[in-house]
C-alpha cells in the first residue's frame, strides 16, 4: 500500500480512537553477509511486532546490494505483513537498469520508492546518459509508472553538503516535491530546533507535503562518531558530553542513546510531527525501548488478523488460515504461494482441494532451522526431549522446529497447564487459549481494529507415545465437548470423532456493521494430508540430522518420528471458565494422567499379586515335593517294617 494511503488509514484510526498518536517507520539496510541476512530475517519478525507503518530498505549506491534490497522488501511484505519502501539511487545506474528495478519492485508488490540521487562511490563512475539528480528520478518514475508508486524524497535540515547554499537546497527540494514526491524524509539531526526551523522554512517556500524527521538512535560510540563525521550534522554539546562519560561502557551507551532519542522525539511530537522515521541500523532491542518509551504501543490496533497478513497484492484478500501453521508461517506461504487466489469468508472443501506445494527436505531444513543450539544438546532419551520442550515454553530456548519464534509468556494461566502436560511427556507444538468476547483492542489477543469482539476455542496439538494413545482417545471421546484427530507418521492409523471434511472455526471476530470474520480454522483433511507429513518430517530434517547416524540422539529422534502419534484437540466450549469439574482439554489431560497413574499402580499391584502367587505356587510345589518325599519315606519305612515282620 502507498504510504499516503497508510497515513490516511492511520489518521482514520486515530479519529475512531480519539487519539493523535504519531506513526513511525523503520529504516533497515541489506546486510552483506549470509549471517547478517539470517539475523535480519529474525529481527524483521520482532520489528514487525512493533507495527511500524512502513519499513524501508536502503539501496547500495554502487549497486552491490540491489537484489538483496528487493528480496528483503519482498520477504517483509509476504511473510511479515509489512508495507515497504525501497530506496533507489539513480546516479550510478543506467536508465535501463532503473527501469528494470522499478518493474521488479512492481512485480514484488512494492508500492513506495524513496527516490535519491545517491553519493558517487569513490572511484565510481557516473553512467552515460543517466539521471543527474533525485528530481530526475522522481520524473522518470512518474513518467513510466504514473501514480502506481508513492514517492518520497530526502531532505537535509542542515543543507546538503554539496549544495550551493541552504536556500538553493530548499529550492531543489521544492522541485522534487513539485515533480510528484508525496513526502520528505530528512537526514538525521540531533537538535530538534534544527528540524523545526527547517520545516518552517519549507512551509514558507510553499512545500505542503508531510516532512518526516529522520531519527538515528545512538547505538554504539564508534558508529555514532563515524556517522556524524560522514554526514557533518551538528551534535549539541550535552550529547557529546553525555556520550563521552559513558563511551567505554557499551550498555550505558545504548541506554544513553535510547533516552536521548526518546527525549528528542517527545519534543518533536509536542511540536506536531505526524510521523517519525527511525534509522534502526538493523537493531531491534533499542528500537523497541524507544517505541515503548514514547508509549506508542497502542499501534497494535493496526494488526488486522491474528496472523500477519501479507501485503503483496495476490494475498491481500486472504482472510483464513489453518491453525497448524500458526507458528510456521513461512512454510505456509511456501506451500500455498502458487495459489491464484486465497480463501475468503469461508474455508470450504474446495479450498482444501487447492494444491499445496510439496515441501521437500531441502526446504524443511531451510525454513527456520534451530540447529546451532540443538546440536549441543544430545537427546539420549524421551526425558531429554521432554526437557527441551519444557525449556522452550518457559522461555529458556527461543524456538523448536515446529515453532519459529519465542512464545509470549504473558499467557500465564495456560502456561502452567502446558508445562504440566509437557512434564507428563505430552510434546506440545501448538496451542491457543479460550477467548469469549474479549475486546478487539486487547493488547495481547486483539486484532482487526477497535470496536470488535474476539472469540476463540482452546486448541492444543502434540506428539504422544504409541502405548498411550488408546487410553487418551478413550477419554477424549468421553469428554463430549472435544473434537480430536490423531494420526501416526504414515497416516495409516487415524482416531477421530470428527466427520470427514468438517472444518472447525477456532478463532472468529465480530465487528459492528461487518460480516463475522473467521481467520483461523482446523481442517482435518489439511491436517491429515499436508501438515502431518511436515510435522513428522521436522523430527528428522531439523532435529535428527543434527546428530551422527546411529548415535543415541539420532535413534531417539528417529524412533519418536516413526512411532509417536500427532494429536490435535479442539475444545468447543469457549464460554465457561476453567473450573476443575468442567470438561476441557486440560482437565481431560489431567484425568488422563491420573487414569494412567491409576492403571500403572493397578498394573503394579497386579504384578505384585502375580509374583506372590508365583511364589506361593513355588512354595506349594516345594511343600508338595517335601510332602511327597515324606510320604515316600514313610511308605518306604512302613514297607520295610512290614517286610521285617
Ligand atoms: P538530490 O536531491 O539530487 O541533491 C543532491 C545535491 O544536488 C544537493 O546538494 C542539491 O542541492 C543539489 N541539486 C539537486 N537538484 C539540483 C539541480 N536540478 N541542479 C543543481 N543542483 C541540484 N544513499 C544511498 O546510497 N542509499 C540509500 O538508500 C540512501 N538513503 C537515504 C535516505 C535518506 C532519508 C537520506 C536523507 C539520505 C539517503 N541517502 C542514501 C544519501 C543520499 O543518497 C545522499 O545524501 C546524496 O548525496 C543526495 O541524494 P539526494 O537524493 O538528496 O540528492
């Protein structure tokens, strides 16, 4: 979506909520190494949770990182549901190359460009017949793509270093806006007065579009020194002095950077800026602290679905997803990315007929590996495996093969039950709590904007040992309120009380004057035919293969994969609170553990009885033999006596 449209939506929401919260955008750069790219992939997930209005990805002026910038934009849109802006510099690119990049951006669904001239890299060459200034690029984009792209341009509160004069620079800035730019994002500055003065000057010469301050938080001492030297921006004395005092302590430098940034933004917000552009430098933690420090988290309202809806054109209408991939969205996107259209309103039989792509081992290995940690933790028994599942839900481990990201530990009441279940060797890979008409504004579970109500059925999915499945199924069946589906690795054994093809909605929401939305479902066909294979294969491709063939760990994981059952349970009672007497998933599991213990002690008792009986029988046999011997002896003696007589 174009930035101007996003801002309009933001303002509508502000109106509905009677607030005047500012929006914010994050700027990221394409990392040069694969390690850096992997780290950015993880951070994008976290940054997306902060709900920026847009993220923008910088462009290597020399052209070195160009495809990476495009790829990051695509990923951010498709997987993280972010709107993106691609930076594009024109100085070192031919018109043909620029055309190709714009076309490629369009095909990837990118709708915003930050049109820049760029710096000529040292020793770099200016291309023949190329574009000389950013204004030429703005015209070039408009000429080819009319209004398809939203266009931003750069502004320099202290004047651009090559400018003939500050006034001349402003004059050229106006030219860029007159050529079709919708917005200005500024170079970093550290004195709010400089920005406010600049904005005033822009208005005086008739620039009417939004002027968004570019804010660079201080994250490291050396980085700050390098940047300020390069950009030649003014640094107020209190910042230089403050930083000098803490420069040898990395943590204190970040603390200082965060608090300086928060103070500066507060001042700008007071003075009426409508948005803030943060140069994130690919960091998450300090940025999160800044957003929290500014109390801007209510922007969670922007989350329109429980999962992050892609912003690419083709998937924009998508409104429903199966719960199984709730924690593996990347894999779901992969499986479905050949679909021409996506389920809306309802997930019916036809949807499941849609062809899911086959997920090859190569892809299973690639999509969110958790390897480096797991490699160093051998799993010689099911107890070791159970411990890893437990450490994951309690936050000591950040992911497992079935869940790509750290869980939100604020789900405390449910968490206790989950830990209890895991300690009893129920290997949980997915769950959601019961919600009965909570407000859509709710910080943790809310979505879809203000004024709505959210409903949700409890859901739980886990692996369980084969010798326990029959008893569990018996209890699930008896509960009356639960729908379950259990299957083994090759799908040859199935236990279910659901009718074939019966899709169960597990999350839905009601908004005033709108049709009910039901964004999360359980589809048994999809579970059995698609998710089952992936869920079982993850034992192998993401876990077993971290160990040498034949080792204990390798064998343990192979055995679990080959013999365990995958079970999902939907608790249809979303109304009642969890009282001990009530039937629900966790109480059923609790009864299951009790029953198992009873059976176990009964079995032990029986064993003891049996042993006693065997011992008694042995004793009897012995006594019998003694008796027989005695009798024999006696009769022999009698015979002898008789003989003597
Ligand atoms: P222009 O607006 O073209 O201005 C360049 C200079 O020429 C100025 O001095 C201006 O006064 C003068 N000028 C402008 N028009 C004319 C004209 N018609 N006739 C004569 N003089 C003129 N660089 C990157 O390489 N990659 C990035 O991703 C990137 N992102 C940036 C993001 C932001 C928010 C900012 C502020 C800068 C970014 N830069 C990036 C840096 C930018 O490329 C450099 O500052 C570059 O030197 C100027 O680019 P510009 O688009 O501002 O140029």
